[in-house]
C-alpha cells in the first residue's frame, strides 16, 4: 500500500502529521518510515538537502553550498603627482600601512621579492577583525598597472591602474576582490559599501603621502 497524497504534506512534516499518516495508511511503523524517507528523497534531492529521520518526525537541515561568495570594490581618485611618482609610491608595498587604514603590516619575503605577507586589523561591526594572507605580485606594467592575488590565507586579488592626467597629475583606479569570510557573512550586505569607504579614505591618504614622497625624492 502506498501513502496517498504524501508529497503534499512532506514539507510540513511534524510528529502529529507523521502519527496521523501512519494511522491512515495502516502500515507498520518501520515500513511507514521507509516510505516516508523515499518520498522525502524524491521531493528534496534536487535541493541537495541533508536530513535525518527521528521517531518523532523529520528534521531538515539547511541546503549545503560549497561555493563561497565573492565581492568586488572599485574606487577612483585623481592625485596631483606625476604618474611615475604615483606608480613608484604604490610599488613600495611595505609603506602601504602608512596610508591604508585597515592594513597593519606588509613584509616582503627576502628570498622572493614578488611575495609578501599581509596583516589586516580593524575594528568594525562590533568586533575586532584580523586576517592575514600571502600575496604574489604579478608581472607589473610600469606606470600603468600593479596587480596581485593571494596564495594562502584570506582569498583576495586586485589591481591598481594608473591613467595620466597631464604632466603633474594622474587618475588611480583601485579594484579589490575578496571572498567573504565566514564570520562576516551575516553582514555581507553592509561589507561592500563599508570597504569601499575605507578604500576611498586610503586613496585620500595616499594622495597626501604621494606628495610627500615626491618632495622627498626630488629634494
């Protein structure tokens, strides 16, 4: 004997529903549970739900998704220094913590200068946020592009592009892409505008830093 119209009630299974169905079908408890499990699999397998059957009913877990979400942030700012100065200044990775608010340290590996270890420390969303990663600087294009990707730690990648704006100014475009950390998923919708604001503050400080950098290099 099969369970009549069971597919319409499986999503609302609870102990009362299970007991009523068992009585109406007159099946032994073991056979009834087996039939119910088969129906649940047909209904929920496309959603890849994981569940367990208990004597009191069916308990469903949330769908499992191994794919993490990435976000992109892009900011632009015109800087009143020659493009060559801006490029040289940004290439000084170990100086980045001096002007980027959330970067606490950058250390270039002595034996592999294209690799560097980064540390991020910042208080936001009511907690102290700390991450670290090892990044590789990809082959740059002088006075045009610097780009990188992480090899371990916090997954991220990005690029800085430089566009001339006359002899003594340039436009900087900074793009950062990152995988949303597990602990920040609850605030994912607020994370992107928050980071965008931090990156803009960083470029504002970079503009002042680059002017000082330019004055010192020409002194």
